């Protein structure tokens, strides 16, 4: 079980806890039972690498494949942390489209793995457009992986947020969501960072998600990243009154900040 204490309120760049490191060399098999031949990534020039956009919440990745199961639900799984900058491809052996940095918004980059093929892993990206994915080639020591048995489900219709561990509910809260003109986007998002808020007073900690507003290009000068955060009072509870973010109670945030980065937040 992979857990991250993160020391979210004081140390936003650290992940602590227990991690079970796993290998990404599990083989796929062809129809006749023989292992699929490894696919080697195409050579990339330094000029091409420099021009690739960074796969962060501030970026847009053109030509990225979509999430293969955007409505898969809140499920646990493997997460990946690049130990060095990784090139992101359209497919195993496909074209390069981005580069995945080791840090996201001051926190270590952890992204969900949604598929594997030999030493390739398909990951969800934190960029625009929403539900973007890509493939990374994992050489020895290129990345750390871990099992994450947590997941979050957000039901916009009933204004409910639920945390699951191993598929079992460990807590449920009533929340606030985006108003009609700025709805909270639906899909399989995930927690990309944990930020100690210093500029605004509405929430001591903000948990940015991999999704962005579909109706606003920016929130306060930022890239329009949707997040989980509290509010100065409980007037938001059970209402659609935000600009797209998910407003939660203090009790809910106290539990959410304990979740590992890369935890799936499935929004329906």
C-alpha cells in the first residue's frame, strides 16, 4: 500500500509513508502465447526535446490520446513518479508529444498508470485538454512506481464526495460544485499537488486536480485548474455555486490531504 503523509501543511515537496515498489516489465503476450517483442522509442534530437511542451497543468498537449476509460469510476491502481524528465509518446513506439517533469506545482510528480505494455506505461496527463494521456518508456531507474489503494468519487448530482480504500468507503461528505455557467468538469481526474495557500484565505491547503475548467481559461491568473479546497463558511454545502472547483468541509479536507498524489478523483 502506497501512502503519502506529504507533510502537506508544512512541506509540500515531500512524500512520506510506505511504498511497495513494483516493476513495469510485465510482458504482454501475442495471440500465440509468445511474449510481445519489446518496442524501442524512436531517437529524439536535442532540438525536438527542447521544443516539446511540459506535461504540467500549465501546458496543452496537442495530439495526446484520450483516457482509454474516462468513465472507469473511482478505482485504485499504480502510480508513477519520474526520477528524471520522461518523454511522453502517443503510443508505445509512437511520436513524442511532451515531456513529464519530476515536479508539479512544487510537489513531486505522481501520475496514474492506466495501461502497461512491456517496459511502456500509459499515464494520465495533468494538461489540457482534459482526459489526455500518453505513453512513457521506462528504462532502468527512470521512474519509481507504487501501489495506491485509495480513490475518490465525486457525485455532482447529489453533492457527495466519498473516499474509498481498497474499494471500501472510509468517509463521505456533502460538498459544493461548479455553478451552471461554470460547471465542474466530469471525468477521471487525479490529485496532482498539495499547496499550502499563502495568497488566499479561503482554504489552508488546496489540492489541484489534473482537470481544467471547460468554461474559463484562468482562475485568478492561473491556468484554470480545478481543485479541492475548503471555504470560509459552509454556505456552499449542497449547492452549485463555485467557478468549477469542488468545495469541501474542513473535515473532508483533513482526510483528503492524507491521500497520495496521483489518487484518482472520479467526477460524475
